[in-house]
């Protein structure tokens, strides 16, 4: 899809792991408002590339919930599960350019190699792949495909600008390492699919939750490796539960109630509040009027 000059294309890209909850509605509303405030298009992409994590019917239910909240995409939604050929093509290009390599290491072998190098790793911290297969898989069968990050400009010192959070920087080589593009079980990594789809759909602006901020440097490196443009980014504040944890399906966040216009409006009001949009005392508007008012406020702040 060609990019309209000076145009704006935004998107909401939910993983259909469950219904919309207060946290995902914030990302949906923010991306919709940003697109409207810029006179742009708003797309919805169902990120169902990890079938074990998806819950059956959640995709259609999410779309219904968005529609009930007055958030209608400007083009028919797309499903990542129908776009494998695009991801395979991108991986081939990276391999041909010498930027991706096959990795034969099991998790145990990676742990053992790190231990042998004396690398201590904090609990829950992702292992930085020690690069064992960079020069070949030593006759072992290839399991996964990895990006050789240090071959890409900016891998050790990547700078980017977040519209809300300001200048950001990450040393992807040291903090993340050669990350996976296609997993040992054949599934595509989120990083590859999201970068390929954002470019294929001509997305100019990514507005999403701050929990995804940490992925951005990796995604920019991949854009560079594939010769794709880098969109603008805005990461929204996260909605936390009473324990201070991010609202998520894993933590049992309840679905927003979209059974009536009043309950949709209540959920939208809560999302708008999380986005710092001022409350209008006594405002008694319908969903579309309210969305219009928030669009004006959003334009004044982020336009
Ligand atoms: N599918 C991802 C999620 O639901 C979001 C991807 C993105 O916005 O970049 O967490």
C-alpha cells in the first residue's frame, strides 16, 4: 500500500488472547484518537501468530467490542495468521543479505555456553545469545533463525524518539543480543511480524502501551536491516491494577463491559482518564460526541 505523501496511517494490533480489558482499550483509544486528530486512517490488525496463546473467538469478540465503543477501522482488519508468506519472504531477504543466521542451539546449550563464559544473569532477565552459531551451526540441524544485530548500524547505540517519553536509547547488542526471527517450533517472532506488517500496511505512526517500549529498538534495527522506513512512536501510560501490576489477561484483568452504550461510555471514560484527557464535569454526550471532544483535546496536546 503506497504511503500518501504527508499522510498518516495508524493501527491497533491486539493479540487475541482474550477480550478487551481496561488496559488494551487505552491503547485502542489512543491509537484511534491519534489517527483521527491527524486526519489519518486507523487500521486493526489481529496478531494471531502464536496459536497456543490465542483464545478461540477472541478476535471476533475484540472487533465487536471496538465497534460497540465506536472505534471503527478504516479498512477491513487483517489477521497475521494469513500473512506467513510475507514473513518468510522477509526472512529470506535477511538471510541472503547475510544479516540472519540459522541457530542450532537448544536452551540448555545456550545456558551452558553462558555459564562457561562466566555470565551471571539476573532472574527473569532474558539470556543474551552468546553467538555460538554466528559462523555456522557446526553440523547440527538448524532450529531457529536469528538476526545478527551487530551487522546493522546502531546496534550498540540505538537512539529513537518517543513522542510522549522523549529521547530513548538502547544497546541492543549488549542488552538483547542476536534475537530470534523464527522460533524452533516454526512460529514467527512478534518482532519480525510486526515490522513486516507495519511497513506493508504503510503505518506511519505507532501508538501502543508502554509495556512494548522496550521492543522498539529491536524493531528499528529490523526496519534498517530490511530497508523499511521507521514510523513515529508514542507509548501510552500503562493501566496498573491494585497491586501495581500491568493489567493483562495473564493477571486476570476483567473484560470491559460493552453490552450497552452506557457501559461502553464508562469504559471509554476510564481509558480517556488514563490518557490524561481532562474530565468534563457534567458532560452528558453520546459515544460519538464524546470521541469527537477527546479528538479535539488530543489534537491540542499531540497534534
Ligand atoms: N500484539 C501486541 C500486543 O497485543 C501489540 C503489538 C504492537 O502494538 O506493536 O501486545
